[in-house]
C-alpha cells in the first residue's frame, strides 16, 4: 500500500527536514501550512488554517493520508490560551480527516517542556524534574499545552482506530526562517554580529547550563525518528524522547562555536546576559550587515528567536535526556552535536542568511 504523508507545519525546522526525508524515501508527501513552502522538490503544498475546521475540510477534501506528522504549534499570551488554541488545532485536523478512514498513524512532536513545565513555569522551583529525563516520568501537576495536544491524539485514535507516537525532542538544531524556536540560527546571528562589530561572544545564560551536561536534537535525527516510529510495529502507541545521542557541556561547546566564527568566547561571569535584550538593540546593526554582505534576510526577527534561547540557556538545572527506550526498540541513528551546529552554520552561509 502506498504511503501518503501529511506533514503539518512543513515550513518549520522539523517539518521541512521531515518532508525532505519522506520524499527521498519515495513517499507521496503533502505539506500543510498557512503559507506553504514551494522550495522543497516534490512536496505538494496545502494552504490551510488549522483553527478553521470548515476551511480545513475543503483544503483536505482530495487528500487521504496514511500517516500524519504534527510538527506545528502557535504561541499565545498565556498557557490557558496555548492549551485552547493548540489543542483545537490538533482536534480540527483529526476531525477533518476522520470520515476518510485512511489514517494509519499519527505522530505528534512536542518536547522537553513535557518534563520541565510550560512557558509560564518553565524550569522553576517546584517543577524541576530528575535528570536524565525518562519517558515514564509522570506529567507535572500543572496545565501544559503539550498534554492537551496528546489528549486530542489519544481521543481521536480511540475513535478512528489509528496508532500514534509522541516525540519529545530537546532543542532542535536545523535551518528554518521565521521559526518560533531556533537556537542554532539565533546563535549564528549573534556570533555574526560579534564578528562584524568586534564584540566578544559572551555566554548569555546560567551557571547551571554553563557547567552542566546537556544535549540537543538535530532536525535530521528527529526526521528519521518520526519515520521510524510511524513504520515500526514495536514503536506503536508509545512516547519517545529523541536527541542526538551524545552529551556536552556548554562551557566546552561555546568555545568551539566561537572558534568556528573566528571570534573571542567569554564564559559565565556571574551574570545572565539576556540575548532578547541585546538583540533588540542589534536590529539596525543586522540590517547594515545584511546590506553589506548581500544577505537574503535583513529582518533579525525572522532569523533569531532570542526569547527561546534565553529560556534554554538560562535554566537553573542541567538537562540531559535518556534515549534507552528508542535504542532498545531498534532506533540507532546518532549525530555528533558539534557537527550539527557546524553543518547548520555552513548551510546558513550557503543560503546567504549569515555572512
């Protein structure tokens, strides 16, 4: 039977990398977004608003996917609104396709906020989990839009009879423009500004993150993990952590990243230096750098998401993730984290997004 994929959020870091891998593996692949990309060869774009059920039904009327990959979310002003909006998006999508009876598997991408808490209580006292993070750890006793999204998948699976998988990556490293959470490109833009202006590459985060162990998720690893779980019998109806498979300390990697840009690295100095505050003041500087070097994007807000990078690098605990469950069931893909960043930086240069 032909595999027909619907990638929801195909313009983002996770969705675009997933779409490329599915197409390379011979899948018929549709990419749903409000403003679909047209630069991925053989990706069939679907323009739709997940909050408008009737419009969604019209947009999907001629599409009967066997596999759905949900990689999209919308940030709201409060967690209550995050729950309402992001839960509704999943509910509408699965309801719009329910009558077709074509769906065999739904894969939902969430993240480590499952363990660390939502934005309003992110990695705060009272919500600090034991690390390494493991899938069997219970939900926190606090509202979280990830839980609402999961519950919508579980309810639709019980109604329609498809299998599911939940994927919890750490910070995803990969190329995307206009993405809400993009630590890799944020650091690339910050490093480029430091190089052009002569400023030091100052560590912006906490002592715990500087000194502690951490990990990240390469978008290419996540894509392979999504395809693996959605096509592997033993992985059905399971939640999985997914990271590169190695660990690092930022005090080691920070210097490596600085060296790759030819700039001076400064470590933790007892103070958190908010990137969000710094980059508010660098918008004009970036515009000037973009013009000077003929870059494709002169709006710093389309490339950098410093608010999210501040959350990640400012955490009061080290964060490392256990991958034993996936390894035991046969997922063996591994990615060296240092190379994840170097590969991203090279791609950003090739695409004229940084100097």
